[in-house]
C-alpha cells in the first residue's frame, strides 16, 4: 500500500473542485461530502481515486463511512501504519 | 423446449445433458477472483436447498431473500422456484431510506423467514435492532449453515403458482409487489429468446443487481434457460470503475449485456481517456440492451463513438421496453438494428398526433413488439383505442403479464384488469406510459403522471428541463424542475432552475430569469409563467437523483 497524505489530499480536492462548485480546501476539510452536494456516485468515485493512489483494493463505500476529507485521510493513515508494521 | 412448463425443469434437463458446462460465473474483482458453478453443481445445490425449504414447511409461503451479489442468491432463488416457495428478493443496503423501504416490504408480505448468508445476517440484525430500539427481531434466518440430510421427493409445482414477488422501484412509502407466476417466468424466457434471437448456450450478464427485474429475469434466469452462462459482478464495482463492465464483457465473450441508459452514460463520463483498454475486444457484444429508463440517442452515440475502436458495433444497441408487471420484456430489436428514432412534427406532437417530419421532435424507438403480446394505444380517459396516428396510454395483454400487486386488490383491478370501451373482454395491464405504435414498433413518449397539459398542449417536463439545463449559467448536474401549478383556476407552467452560485452573486436574478424565459420560448414556443432561480442543491431529489417535481411546488 502506498500513502502520501499530501498527494492524496491533492487528488481528492482536485476531484471535488471538478464535481462541486465553490469547493474550498481551506473551508471544507471537515464538511461532509453530502453536505457539499456530492451525490452517491460521487462518493463511490472517491473510492476509485483512493484506489488509484494506494494501489490497493478499497471498499466502494469508504466515503460513506468516512464522510469528510480529514476523517478519510485519518483512517487511511492508520491503515497504512498497520500495513507497515505487519511488513 | 416449449413442451416444458417450468423453468426449473428446463434447467434440470440441461444438467442431465451437459453436467460439466459452466452455468454461472461470478467475478467480484479481477479475473483471479472468479468462481463458477457447473450445471451439475448448480442443480445439486438447488435440489438440496429446495428439500430443506420443503421440510421446513415453506411451500407456498413467502420468504425474503437478502443477499449480497453472489452465487448463493442464485441457488436460493432457484430453490424457491423448485420447491414452490414464493421468493421475495430484496436489496441489502446500508442506506437508511432504502432500509426503511425493505422493512415496509417485509411488513407488507408478512414474511417470517429470511434466506441470507451468515455474514449478511449479522449486519442486518444489527440494523434491525437499531431501528427497533435495541430489540431483537423475530425473523427466522436461514443461512448457509442450515442443512438437511433427509432425502425427500420434492412435491410438484404447477405453472399457475406465484413464483416470486418483484417489488418495483415505486415511491419509498408504497412499494408495489408484482406477483409473477411460474408460467409468467417461462413465457417471458420464450419471448426474450424469440425477440433477441439468442443462440443456445449464450453468455449473458453484467453488473445489474440480482434482486431487480432486469438483472434477475434478463441476466440471471435467461442464460440458464438457454443452457448458457450467467456472468456477473457486483453493481458497486461497476459504479466505482465502469471499465470493469467492459472488461467483463470482453473477457467472457458476453453476447448480451443490459443496462439502463445511466449505465452507458456512466461509462462515457467516467472512463478516462487515459485508461488503457486497448486489449479489450467488444465485438462479442451483439446485444447491448438499453431499458428500464428512457433511452437517450445522444448517450448511445457518445458511447459508440468512445468504444468503437474496441470493436463495439453501434448496431448492437438494443433499446427495449418492459417492466416487472410484464415479468420483464415487451419489445426490442430485432437484433442488429441499433438505435432507430423518428422525427415528428412538434406542434402536432403536442396535440397528441404523430406526424413524421424531418428536423422535429426525436423519439427513440423501443423496438419491435414481441408477437406474443397484444398492445393497444388507449385514450386514458375514455378507454377508447386511439387512431393509428395518435398517442395514448400503452395497454398490454399476454401470458407474461403478472397476476397483480400483492395485497392491493383495488389497484390490481384498475391496473391489471382494465377493459377497453369497445366491449372487448380481454383484461389489459395499464402501463401508465404514453406512446404510440408504428409498423409494429413501439415508441414511448413519457409517463402519464408527468404529462403536463398547459393551454391545450401536451408537454413533457424533461424536454423543457433539458433546455433549462443547457443555459450557460445553469449549475452542473440534474438541476431543473418543470411542473404545472394552479392560479385563479388556471393551469400555469413553472420552472425551478439551479444556477451557479457565481452567476447568482454577479447577475441580477431578473436577468437570469429573462434569459431562461427567452431560451424556453425559443425552443418550445411556450412561456413559463413562473421561474425561480436557486443555488445548487435546492431542488428536492430522490435518493437516485431524480427530481421530485411535485415537491418543487412548495418552493414557489
């Protein structure tokens, strides 16, 4: 599993900027995706972006379980640490 | 095959003739994750499961099936057909609104037992006890660990028995359960084979959910009837990465794969140009069926433009018409004709008349009506048959027409036993769809409920909504609703349009409204009486993203 907080944040925000008008990285790190107006297909798209980044299988529903940028990154960071320890 | 009266007897014959042929292939992820069942394995599992259900006393009782996408669902669903247990396939969901719908259905059928997997049961029990304020549910859960060693003869099942209840995607509060008999199922298999010309042994499948009519009847049951192979993947994997659908088709040489228009659109929008698909070969895909939603000629064109270099043949497009109430299939094809559309004179069309004219309103053809159905175009008020050049409600009679809605006698009488004004005693099923027929081909123009009659003209909201969405300051997405309202006992036309926040802060609303008014007048020659411009996200929508037009009235 690969993980770089900064690049992944960039990938996610780039997608959200395309999908949601007036998305702002400064203001919306802790705003839920559905409050931002992201539909369910958009939520699933986030999982594909994370898959591309981490090069591992990611549950399609991950953005429903961790519905903000910060909570998603925190979860993934924890997962990454675990994988590293096992390796 | 015609002499067999039940689908399960046909499948058991296949198992005897070619036991080693693969019947189902489930590929949850990459090719290495695929699992398969041969006809022999499938039938053995179905037999033992059917015996269990008979021993437990579920014959002619309702039983819910709550499964994640997989082989287990196929076995248990067929076991119900084999044992004469009435299957109620339902959606396993984490969405609270959808789960509420599942609960409504369980209450409607008074189901006591649920067929499922041990894993799913854990999740569901937790969801249920949350809803019930911590109380355990009273359901009897039958998972893969239930076995019987007792050998019994499975009592015969007769064709007129209800085989399963197909809940339709009506509103959340009042889902309707369509009662489909064993005879209906077999008849619709014959209908599909005749209309699509599937060869024996055809490979059919894709990503459609197994609990829903098109996935269940069209993808899962049909290939098993044809001694073919049902190939499938989880719907969510498709949503996540739509190229997986195309890979599945290429890898398994799928002959027929269906999706609503949305599926094709999803591929066009989300498969990136940069993704390397060059080793795919879609030339095997002879029937790209498009149904259950209005078919967009534009989407079909974009799709074939994007994927023809992978061997996709645009003549494989197969727009079709059908619904759970007719088991599934009513019209489509013939194979190889692609997307056909008619151009009609707009003014006549809005008066309910069909007059072919170049550069007019385009209506996509839903294919040839299968000859086993009697289809009538009927005036929905007078119940008289329309003239051949008029649009009206589509009424259908035939052996695939289901028995009605479970526990809804009144609605069953009005919707399934409608009689024409001319004295014909045939009961017809009212589809609620408006359309017309031309040379044996069916054309659907919209839902009756959505038809807007304003100043003597018949208008469909989606046409005007599309125009509003094309406005340069319109917000992205499905953000326009057009509907009628009554003022001073007159019917008036209104639109609510989502406009970008940027435009809302830069421009006076009056200017935006005038622009929209001009745009609609120019395209449709009708004036909007009221226009509201709102920020994105204001228009109420269903969980699947469809605009709730009636709820929009409250915004005015």
